């Protein structure tokens, strides 16, 4: 379960930032990446956060994963506050991005073991879990090969295995299919669905409306750090005034 | 505490990297000995060559100083070039057609007859053969001068000893260990520091900026490891790399020194003393906090950088900042005192010099240890703080 209440995040701007961002930022001391958003994701549901690049999706997910601290508001993951009980939160989550984020010089076996050790898994449980994951993802053939030598698909499987090795209650996917081919994207979408089937809480960000339609139960539209819609996919579909999801999305963020 | 887990993983990771292995093992093991061997062998060869070389000399005014001329003619490994344009002799020397020219004035005999000084001009190229040409020419002239002085003294019925008013008996109370230690002791920590820095640099860059660039930082930040555990695990790997590289460099040097058959016994004795457990542990006591200091600095800068390339450009100037005080420490005349004991790197160099020489002042040594441990602690604290800043790790 993820509960987000009145969440805001501001980043201080340095002189260099102001210079790089252009004239409109000359007098600004900070930039608001997320502005007073609230939503909740329940176990057994997939919550999609959709928005264009720079909308505040990654910042929100990083705050949920305790990498960033909120400027205002609060986030609770499985009943733990992300600021005051951050370590408890991190034990409950699995975080995956579009980048495979693997160590090239390790093998999939070592990578998965490293994450299991960081999560304090007992050896017996780890061996059992690894066996079932490697069976499921068909990873045995390349489990002892250096990650640098693996194909993108193999890397993505390794990335999945290292994310879910500790069987997290909450899964956070930050644009997991970005830059991936159709086959690998499909594997990721299947993983997201299976997480739902296992009763996990899934928070998933994307900028592709099609993916939301494929897997999500609930969605929130985020643009310039603000929420433009927060509700179930069915409600969103019922309220649609435009012919396609993309058109509806543009209509909502530009028409507000 | 997940420090040990992170340390093990990061160590395994960097030890599988060819570039790290090159910087950490191959370079220090081969480069320092190769440099020393090549430089000293070339130097020895040049000196031998210069000593054995047949000098080509020209003598102007042999009719005024036939005896001196004869001295040159009868000397071994000297060829006299008879005819040369006097106004071109500097060109001849410059172009290495001849090695030196001796010019005697027409008043040579008159001056000597009147018990006065006769002037002799020697033209030579000082930049050649480590001054050996000049030495060999002057040696012959000195011998002739000694002969003339003896003749004068005999003519005046005076004892030759009258020329010298004093007989200085130099009693050097410093031991050979002290002398060599003072001269070369600073070189040892210099090797430790330079190679330690080199060894720490690549892992430091890889574990900070490299991790950001690969996108693996988020993986580890979302794990239950605390930021303190992450940064300490990484720091310990960088420190281990620094210390291991220093050891390998010193090991390589030791092996290189063993290759020289004609090392004086005193130097071998100093090497043995340095390798004694007590001195070695004391030097390591200096090198470890110094390495910790720059390992933490490298890691902090690397964590700050957006990419590996940026990290390289930030860390590279540090080389000079580290090398500069280390070089100053090897210079003669720079001593360990209450001020220099507080200057990082320089204090290591100077304290190690005194340690090797066996003349360490315990108060100054305590000051050096105190300052080094304080700086190491401060830089580690800064590194942890720095890693906790969102603005640093998510600078993009």
C-alpha cells in the first residue's frame, strides 16, 4: 500500500542551473518538480503515473523509493513513513527503471546474490527463490556469464530477477520499457501483470498511454508537477471526450 | 550494517576491471622499477662512456707552455688536434668537433718565472657528459700546478706544508643510516603517496561517477543499505586500492634495487632497516591516514561529478596538489617542525624521512599522526555528508 498526501518537491537552483535553464529562470531560487499531489495505490492493483518527460514522474517515484525527501507532504509505504522509517520502506520495495542498471563485471548470479544480501535474505530462502526465478525467467544458461557479455533481453531478465529476488510487497517501475524493443517490453509488461496477480502494490510510470490501457487499474496524469486526473481507468474512459487516449491526455493537460 | 557486503561486491567489481588492474598492479610493479633501472643504467653507461672517451683537445700557445702541452700529449685517451682557426673554436666545441680547448697566454712563462699566477683559459661544453670533460682537463692542469708549486717551494727552501694553514679533520657524528635516511628517506613516502593516489583514482572515479553513469546508483539507493553503509563500503575499497598499489610499488622498487650488484652496504643497511617491522609499521601509520584522506576526497569529487569524464577532469588537477608537497618533502633543508607537521602530504614525507634516519621527535610525530588522523576523519565525514545530499547525487 502506498499513500501519498499533499506531496511537493522543490529543487534549489544554483547559478549554473539558472544559466543552463535560460532567462525565464534568472530570478528563481528553486524549481517545483512536484506540486501538492495526493494519491494512493492498493495491493493487487496497478497504479499508472502518466506524463511527458519532465512532468515529475521520476521525482515522485524517487521520493516513494526514499531516494529523495519531500519538501512538503508525506508518503507512507506499507505503513512506514519514507522519511522517518526509510530503511523499513526500502526493505518492502523493488525499484526498476528502463535502464537495466546492472554491474557489467558481475554475473547474473552474483548480481542477484548481492541484492539478496543487501536485503538480508537468509541463504536457504535465497537459493530457493533464485532457483524459482531463474526457472521462471529461463536464466540458467547465462547465470554465470559476465553481464557485459549478455544480450539486452538477458540483461533485462537479470534486472527483473535482481528487483524481485527479495519478493517485495511494493513494486515501483520507472518508465520500465523506455528504449526497449517490443519483445523485451512485452516481458516487462507481463512481469507487471504477474506482480498484480501476486497481490503486490504496483506503481508504474510511463509516457505511453497505450501501456496504461494495457495493464493499469488506476491512473494519475501528471504534468508540470501537478495532477490532472486521479481515478480508475474505467472512470477515465467514461469521462473521455476525445477519440484516443493520447488526444484525451493532451486535451486534459492543455485545456486545464 | 551492510558495509562489508558492499565492500566485497565493489572489490570484486574493480578487480575484474582491466584498467584498474593496470593502474593498481601492472603499472606500479613495472613502472617504478623500470624507470629506476633505465635511468640509473643509462646514467652509469653515460658516465662510463665519458670516462673512457678519447678527448679531442686543441692547445693554443703550446710554444709558451711546452711542459703543460706535453702533459696533455702524454695523457691517456687524449687526442690533440693540431690546427684550428682560433676565432672558430667555440663553434668547433658547440658542434662537438672537439671537446675542449686550452689556451695559454704569451705571459705564461714570465708569470711563472716571477712566482705569479699564469692564466689558462679552458673552453668546454658544460652540458656534455656530466662535466667529465672539464674534470679530466682540469685534473691534468692541477697536476702540473702541483708540480710547479713543489718546484717553487723547493727553490725557496720551504716546506710544502706551509701552503696549508689548517688541517681540518671532519668528524661526522651522523650515522650512515641518518645520512642516507635524510637524503633519500622522503623518497619512500613519495612513492607511497604518488602510487597510492594513482591506485585510488580509477576505483574512486568508477565507484562514484561510474555508478551514476551506469544508472546503478538508483539500484543501490533503493536497497536497505543506508547511505553511510554505501559510502563507507565504497570508501574502504578505494582506500584498499590505494594501499595495495603503494605496497606493490614499494615491492617493485625493492626488487629493482636487488637487481643492482654494486649497491653500497650502507644503502642496503637502510633498506633492511626500512623493511624492519617497527619502521615499516610506523611509516604505514603515516601512509594509511594520508591515503584515507585523499581516497575520501577522490570519492567525494567522483560522487559530485555527473559523468566519468567530468570526474576525471575534476580529479586530474589533484595530482599536482598531491605531488607538489610530496616533492617539497624530498628537498634537503626542509625539516619537520610544528608548522610542517600540520601540512598534509608534506608531513608524511618529512616524518618518514626522520623515521628512516632514526631521529624522530616523538612530539612532532604525535602532531603528524594527530593532524593526519584528524584530516582523514574530516574528509570521510565530508564524503558521507556529501553522499547524503540530494543535490550531489542527483545533480542532473
